[in-house]
């Protein structure tokens, strides 16, 4: 029974990752795109923790901590880029960023 | 504990769907907070209480605070009115009430984690500062690089400062009365 639930935790991680990925592909707002990347990273961390719980080891949780640090770094730089983007392009629509001009 | 897991999983999927489908940016971010809370409950049922606490503190606390700060800095009122309709709180309130009931149940009842034995903070810390200590150092350097990089990207470049300064001078030469308060406005923009 327990093993079945842990498999279901991996299924939950896959569902959350898929939702985040669908949002990443369909939404055009830069902030929402960053939030979808956060959802996908969180789902990957959930898969790590579920696998670690399956074997009763702490390694999965350690990996989640690294995912957490990476997500924090990514969102800090991403939001800084969003602020610059808003200043230069005057919108948050990522489709407006289609011109490779300096 | 199995029931707790499945209820929290349903809440997580529902709130994540709301994040992707909401048109209003602040609504999407608040649903994202609920999604992170639900995943924290899932971590708890999996026997990882330390990671569950970190999920709430770092993800739902610090990272979502960064998002809300960015929304405030971007000053989005012009794009979308930030007025929240009166019925907007119903969906999040129901989802959070489910999570609260689960949390009270998990704290008061004697529950067994799904994996059989929970891996507590002590085991995680021993692994983190034992075999993974190099990873901790790398994570600290990554965060420092992100800090400096974010400051560098978000700060105004020297070209823009020159342009702003020359505009200032031009305005002062023309004797525009608004030149006195324009530095404050520029600061607000930055």
C-alpha cells in the first residue's frame, strides 16, 4: 500500500510538471512564465523527495534543498530581467521580445 | 495518512491549474502560494517534515515575496486594475480550509508516514554537511552570483544615467519648473 502511494507521488509530480509546462508554453506574461518555471522546479523537487522517502534515505531531501537554492537564484535573476524588460520594451508580453536588437 | 496525501494532491493539482488559467496576475500568484502549501502537506505525508517546513518558509515565503515585490516594482496598475472582485476569495479560502483541516488532523492524530519511517532534520543535516558539503558550498556561490547578477541586471546602466543627467541639464537650462522634483521621480522609477 505504501509503495503504491509513493508511486502516486511520482504521478503527482508528473502532473504538476505537465501543468507547469503547459502554462509555460501558453501564457505570454513574463511573470506567469517565471511562476510556471517555479511549478516545474517544485515538481522535480517533489519527485526527488518521493524517491528519497521510498528508500528511506536523506539524499532526496538534500537534492530538494539544492533545487530550492537554484530556484531562488533563478527567480531573483529572472525578475531582475523582467524589470529591465518592462523598462525597455514597455510591456511584459514575451512575444514582444522577438527583435534581436541591442 | 494515505487519505491526507490524496486530498493534498488534489488541492495541489487544482490550485496549480488555477495558476495557469487565471488571467489576473496577482490571483495567479496567490493560487501559486496555495499550490506550494499543498505540496508542503504532501512532503509531510511522505515523511519529510524538514523539507515541508522549508517549502513553506523559502518557497511560499521568500520566493513568493520576491514575485509580489516585482509586481509592485513593475507598477502594473496601468495594464490590469488591481482591484480584487468581492467573490475572488472564495476559491482560495476553500482550498486553504481543506489544507488547514488536514494540518490539524495530522498534528492531533498519531499518523504514520507513507514510507514507514520519517527522515527527520538530523538525518538530512548529517547528509548535507557530510558527503554533500561541496554541494552546499556551490549553492552558496550560486546564490552570491545570483545576488550580484540580479543587482547588476536591475540597476540602471551608466549610459542611462548619462542620458538622464543630460536631460536634467537640458531641463535646468530651459528653466522648466518641474526640474526640482524630477530626481525624486527618477528614483521612484529605478
